[in-house]
């Protein structure tokens, strides 16, 4: 039996529990302030007028005068200063604007600042005890052109006019903050572009550190100022090489993509193919193509609903329109793909290699040449809605084709890392599926070789 790979999608994590310690601490501070006020009144010269107050939390009392500083007002001011400096590319000022910056957060600040997103800030307000949330707008047109998750402008007189994107984003006292979606998308696309054309350079500029992974930021290595500076320098090359002067988009991908000269596959699709087909969500075997060398014969077990069967049929119909080398069918006997509809707590009984925490899961086997010859798919009948189960059917069967990785890059993609209920393929998904089963490619082929071939083909 050949090597194996494991794929699954976890549900959204529950929100962190709130602590009651801050409430107790606040109550204690009020008692201390009141006691201090009483003592001062009892022992001061009665001719000296003293005014005290317990709110806002920070109060300084002097003879005859009172100076009160609002903690919330200060935090709101700091948040505005943070986003303004970050947008202007001033990492030092942005880091100085937060109360107690974590070293890894400082690296992330430097990374985003290097891209100079040109942020404007409005409507800041308290989100929780240590986080302020502001309405932040990205205005840098080049960054918008690279990182737009949807068509954000129009061509006027041959020039692409960008529309700024506004989001509510939080920044905490320790310096951790929400990365703007456009920034995350742009960084990921530039990173994948660098992997295709400047592999050694990007690996040197963006090494992997011990810093925690940042949600919504899928890049080579870890975010640092050096890495951000390197990726920012690639923006003109990315735009010029992709021919952004003729911006193209589709109604299903919600992505603005660039066309590679003399090919039918756009650069975004080629980069995405590297990420999805050249790596694995669970397992170690990345960089090599794995695909079926024979038709997929699916047998259904367990307790699927009529809607489940309809969803499966819809996926099969879509796949058979995209796949040129194999066909997908449902059979009653001699399957090479088992699809089980059972409660999630029975998954490990059916598949010992199941990774807990996944409501959908696929396990595939391939031989020494890299050809997949068997798969087992598990779909939970509890804990998910019918729409979510339809999504899991589509995702797990699609990943069982050999497209083994997830990504944060495209929220509407069936391969999106986050918990979604997407029930159709985006246009970029269709390109990636078609690429893997092009007759010019083969199981066991290296991802770099495959991309070189794909870059010279039309769709």
C-alpha cells in the first residue's frame, strides 16, 4: 500500500470564555478610591477644598484641583494613531501607539506597514476590555488591484479606477490586530507569485519563525518587516506581468485576476494550484501531484438524506464536466471510493486515521507512482445543517481527487480553510480541478514541472 494523506475541515471554534477577574479588580479599585477620599477628607486642612471622583477609572487628586484622564478616551486615541501610522507605513509609530506590544505583534505591524496600505480611520469604539474596533478603509490603488476579493472598480478611459474597501477592525493593547482582508489577499498572492518565480529569494526574505500563525494571512514563512518589504517590491512586477490594464473578473469567483501572457490560465489560478495541489492539509507529502488513474466508483453507506444524494449527484455532474481523464460514477458494488454518512462520533471506527474535530473527512491511498487508487469519505449526520453537509460532500469528494490542501485566500472557494457552507465551485476552483487532470500532467510529477507546463497551455 502506498503513502496516505488526510484531509478534513474543522468547525468554527467557540468564542473564548470571558473572565470575571477584571470585574472583581474594578470593584476593588472603586473601594480603594472611596477609602482614599474619606481619609483625605478626614485629615486635610478643612480650609482646603478637595474634589474627588471615582469615574472614569484613572483619577489624580491635588490640593484644590482635580485632573481626570479617561482610559477609554486614551485607548480610542491610541487606536486611531495606530491605524493611521500603519497605513502610512510607519511601523515604529504604530507599535508605539499600543500599550504593551508583544514582540510577534511588532513583527506583524512591520509586515503590514511595509505594504503601505494607505488607511483612513473612522468610528472607533470599545470592543472589549482590551480591544478597540475602528472602521478602517484601504485607499492604496496598487494594493487594491492585487488584493481585491471582488471587482472593486471599473475601467474608465482605459484606466482601472479602484474603490476603497472599509472594514471594522480591532487592535488590542498587546499590539495584535485584525489584518485587513485586502492586505491578507495581496500578501498571499504576492507570496505565491514569488514561489513561482523567485523561490529562493522569497524563502530567504520570509523565513519561518516561532511567531504564531496569523488568521487570514497565508504567506511563505512568517510576517516580518523584511518579508513585507520584499513582497511590496513585487507589486509592480505582479501588476505589469499580469496585464492589470485589462482587468478581468467572473461572476462566480468574486476575484480580480491577472492573465498570464500567451496562456489561458491566469496567474492567480496558477498560484492557487501550487497551494492546493502542491501541499496537503494533513500529512507530509507535498510538492508532488497525486491524482486518480482510473474512474472513481462511489458507493454510499450509512444514512444519507434525499438532499444528501441530490448534493452528491450535483457534485458528480460538475466534476464530469471538468475532468478530462477520468469519470465519477455511483455504483452498488466494487467501489474504490466509500462515502459514509454517519454520526461524527463513529468516524474513528470507520477510519482509524481520522483526525478528531472534523465533521467531514477524506482519507486517500496512492501507489508508488503517485496514482490514487482508493478513498474513504466520512460525512457527519449530526452537528451540521443540511447546507453545511452539502458543502462537506462537495469539499471532501473534490479533495479526494488529489487537491489535498486548504487555503485562506478565497472565501468563496470550496478549498477555503474557514468553516463555510459553499455549495458550488468558484471559477478559480474549476480551473484548479481542470489543471490537475490535464492530459499533459501525470501523477508523481513535481509541482514546479507541472506549473511550467500549465503556464504554456490554454484552457
